[in-house]
């Protein structure tokens, strides 16, 4: 599994997932219509339906995430950004809406020029921060912490990433184990490397790869197998802003 | 602040121009010894018929006895080290405007006195400071003759010299000189006695533009060289800004730049602006460089425009005085910071490829573009594929000029690249700039939005790059081993065989810093030929002529270019490395007039070829003509290549 931004398995989301099951049975929701329209190649219709669904349930992780995946498929990045701008105006206290507003900027990054990428990344960070202000979840902290790592070292964002990721990791230890928690171990190690703390990086990856956690995780193995310049180069390659970051939150509901 | 850096440079010892560390210096034989040194492979077996695989190519080079590429920097010794000064501005926006105009360190190579040795014209940019004409003495030394020639001027309080170009606009057999400026250009007629006459007023080249690049080529194949100017800012007077909104309106897709202007040479000493008529008027990018070549092998010169802050453009020549844009289908729309256009068939497949430098640094990973020419498909579509990553030529940091040249005569063109924007104090400008860039609602076009750079560095102290072509789509970066990895703020690269020894040397100009002259001391090298082409029906400089050589099973094509590459013009003499091939199986010249001519020339010699007359003696080739040109426009007509 590639590094991915994941949803936390908070109880509320579990409930939402249960709700999704009953909605699927109903089959007449705007969301399901949107999915069908997308499958039928009606991109504009799909986005319209999905936007209606998201506007109705801005805290629905699946709706919002699937909507963004449809946006990526159709390249409608600016439309999505405009949509989320309106969504957070209508739902200013929706942490999920703010978080996905940030993701909407992240999703556009690979399609943008080098300097626009910086502007988009910064816009994403401010939206992630607002989401954390409203509700500091594992997902939001992991997401923002991970985002800082994509910034070139010269901009000094990596220490901020360390702080967020340490919080996310600590939070995960107080929650039931979820498969996606591994990403905080991976990212925190990367953050340590980016802040010239390779020993701490190795320690956190080793902890993550422990028998009770994620012993088979390839991302941890790949890092533990490398050292020095080779490791740095590997991590820099993983954090290349020109490569699309997987912002699909599917793992959140699949993990249950 | 650029001035401050300049003062520091003058006060401090000059930086080292050799290898970055204490690597052994390359052997530096005297000019005479070098000239006498025979190519190692002259008697060796011909090379294989097809391009070898990368490893095989490397191994084959060792077997052939071609030595590793080596240069020695001899600028000071040769009398060719010239300190460039960037333009200072006064007033509120001084710092930002100085930053945006910090080019201007250009070099143009041309044999202005027809003595068979390429001379140098090197520019300065500070107000009141003169440009330099250096006469090549033939022994790898140069004598400054600027004053006698009368070509120093150009840097006035309201104009900045930015580029220069040798071209014979009136076909009289003498190289004339064009000086491009942020302002109106200057055109000097070569009087033939070491003196030049300013003929700008009579030429009609009177349109103000913030020009940063210029090339000469015959876009309509009428026998006279036309001019294409690449303009950076839109045509505003930067010294008297009425409106501060003159900077790029988008840092990845700007469309408020100066575009290009195409001037048709009317054959009577005048030029007419045909930009709109030719179909180039809609281009409004921040053009940093322009390049030409026959990309689709139809006999007409096409053009590539490298744009800063956004999309490069490719235009194909319709053969009727107009161009059609094929950017979308041929290369797609990019968002990079195009800096350079140079053209060569690096993989010997018979199609001209293009190298464009961009910015690849710790804070911006654009990658250069090595546009591999895929040729024209069955539907008539010309396409290119960027192979910079695959070939290992992706990064030249903050790139400027990059030039193709076969430095070891192994039959594969290598690539040398200048880089580095501004080397000053220890503080880095990038984090400061970042704060501006991420300010919500910031207006990039407003000069007032941009923070002063002061004494900060910005992509400074960067090591130059030299990519050795290993054949079969692979290059090896070896600037350090070759002794050319200086860390100056490079701009232009002018390549020429200055001592006529069959090995290509080059000049590197640097912004606010001294120029460098790298003498090629690679030994032994492969076999070679050099051809000085003289047009008769075609333009006298033979710009646009294509040479196709077949030797040792390899297909080697070259075109005479009229100033490709950022801030620099290389020699118009065609140089072809032959590797171990001891003879040329066939050699054809396709002149811009459409005439195809087969010639036979000896290897390891400079030969002179006159259109329609084949190989001629040097004296005949270089003898100036009366300025009658190849006939009236009506008589010349347009050929069908």
C-alpha cells in the first residue's frame, strides 16, 4: 500500500459506515446516482449528484472522499475547490469538510506548475489546520504532518511535521489498532530523517515493524533496509510533489 | 545589490575556475603541440554500423583510444577574461528590477575579419560600460579591438544590452553585428577594414522591445537572413515605470510577456516587422530564448520558443512566409521556466532534437526537457518525447545556456550547460520569496509585491554540468573530471574551435562575474571534419544549411544555426566528430535554396564549401563580395526544397 491519507476509525465514522449500507440498499440517493453516472461516463452529472450528496452530509467520509476521486478522474480540480469553499461556508464547523477542502488542493498539485504547487500546498495546510482546530483527529494530524514533509527542507516545515506526527502516533496508541496507523510510523520516521535525526527515524520504524504492530509493512521494510544517502534519496523520491499523493480514504471504512 | 556583489568580486581574489577540488589538472599542451597532435583513431577500423548500446559505447571508446574529455581554463592567459556588470536601477523598485534583468552576459562567436579564426563579441550591461570585440590572433590569444571597431556602445541610461549576434545581413561576405537590448537594437555594418558603421536608423529596426534573445535565419528561404527577437517583458520602459504591474501574471503560466518579433530582411539593408503576418503575434509569453531548425525535415526552418514562467511554443514553417503553432500536439503545454533552446540530432536518427533548460533545484524540481524528435507519423504529425530523465540530463540546476557539441570527436554530440542565478551573501532569498508567493491574494505583477533581495543569494554557487553522450540514449555527467565545474553565475556558452585544431573549445559568460575560456585539451580525440559553408544563392552565412554525413555506418546531421542557445552564439562552422571512421562515405549539403550538393572532403581538416562550386580554397570562400546579394527578391523567388 502506498503512503495514503487515511480516515480515523472514530466511532462516529463507524456509524456512518453502517448508514452507508442502508443507503446502498435504497439505491436512490444522489451519491449512488452519482456513482452510476460516473460509471456511465457522465462526468458532469456524476459530480453534480455527488456534490448534492456531500452538501447534505459533509461529515460523510466516504461521500467526500469518493467525490474527490471523481474529481481527480475528470480533472475538475478548480470546480472541487470552489465547491468546498462553498461547503465550508455553509458548514463552518465541519472538520471533515475542511479536511477535504485541503485535500482538494492537494489533489490538484500534480497537475500544476512548480510554483503553483507551493501555493496549493500552502492553501491545503491552512485548511488542514482549521480542521484540526475544530477536531484534532488522528487523520487530520497525520495529514497535516505528512503534508509538511513534501516541502523542501529549505522552507523549514519538517519540524512542524514531526510535532503533528508525534501527536498522531500518540493518539493511535490510545485507539484500537487500525491498519492505517502504520502510515504515521512511516511518516514520522521520514520526518525525523528530514530533521537530521536518522537514529530516531530508525527507532520509530523498528517500533512500527514490531511483531504486535505492522511486521509485514513493505514501506517500513524498505526504509529499514536503507541507510545514509540512499535512505535520504529514497525518502525524497517518495515525497516528490510531482507524484500524485493517494488521498483516497477508502481504507477508513475498509479497515472496520 | 547586484552592484555590491560586483564590488565584492573585484575586491576579493577571483574564484577558482578549475575543478571543484584538488583533482589532477588536465594536461595543457601548447597550442602548437595540440594542433599537431593527431587524432588517435585515424587508422583504426571503422565504427560499427549501428549505434552501440550504452555500455558497449563506453567500452568501444576505450578500445578506440579516445581520451576522456578535458578542458583547461585559459581566459586570463588568452586575454579573454572580461568582467560583466549587471544593470543597476535607481529608485523604489531598483532591487527587484535589477533582479529581473540580471542576464545580459552574452557571447557571440564569428569570424568578422575572414582570417579563418573565430572571434568574440562579449557584452556588458551596466550603463556606460562598453561591450568588447576580441580579435582571435590564431594562437589561442585574443586582442581587444573594440575601440577601433567602434562597437562598444549600447548601454545607455535607458537601455540594457542583453544579447549579440554575428550575421551577414547584406551577403557581402563580412559578418555584421547586431546588439540586442532592452530597448531598440543596434545594427552595425562590417566595413571590412576592422571598422563597423552603425546602420540602425536606416535598417528600420526601430521598434522598442525588452529583447533578451535574438537569432538570424532565413524563414522564407529568399536568400537573406531575417531576425527573430525573443522579448522578456512586454514593451514598457523599465526605467520609467508608469504602472508597477509589469511582472509575470502567473509564475507557471504567464501570458503578459513580450512574446517575439520577426523581422524580414528586405534585401536592401532594411527590415520589416512581419510578426503578425507570419502568425507569431499571438504569442505573449516571457520569451527567454528562441531557437530554429528544420524539425520536420521539409527544408524550411521551424522555431522553438523557450518561455520563462510557462509554456514553451513550437511553430512549424508553412513554407509561405507563415508559421503554424503545433505546441499542443507536438510537445504539450508545460509550466516550466524555459531558458535555452539548442538543437542537434543527439541520437543520430536523422531528426533534430531540442534541449531546453529549466529550474531544478532543492526548492523546485522541474527537470530540463530533452525533446527527442519522434519524426513525422503517417498522419503527418510531428511529435517529441521528453527524455531528459531517461537520458540523465534532467538537472542543470538553475539552467541557462546549454550547447550540443562533440567534444571528443567520438561521433556523438555531448552537452555542456551553464547554471547559477545569483551568488552573493550566505542568506538565501528563497524562504523570503516564499512568504510573498504564499501570501493570499498577492499580485505577482506588481513590482511592489516582490521583496528586495539585498545581499542574499538565490540558486548561487552552482557547479556547471557537462554531459558526455554515451550513445544509445544515455549521458554521463562529468563536468568535474573535465575541469569545467566552476561555480560562477553562468549565462551564455559560445562553442567554437578557436585554434582550428579540430577540438571544440568554448567561452562561458557569467552575470556580474568574469567570463571564462575553456580550451579543449582532450587527447587523443576521434577523427573530424569542419566545414565552412558559403552560400551564394542562399544566405551567405549558409544558416539553415543541413550537412548529412555518412561515415562508419553512422548518420550524422548538422545544421548551421544562427544563434541558438541562451545569451550566446556558437560558431557557424560545422564540426562533425567521426570517431574511428577513417573516411566519409558520403557528404551532402542541402542549402537553404534547395540545392543539394555532394562533396568530398579530407578528414581532420577544415574545408570550405561554396554553394554550387563544391569544395574551394579558403581564400576564395572567405573573399568578400560586393554587397549585391543573390539578386532581387523577384529573381530569387522561393525554392522548393
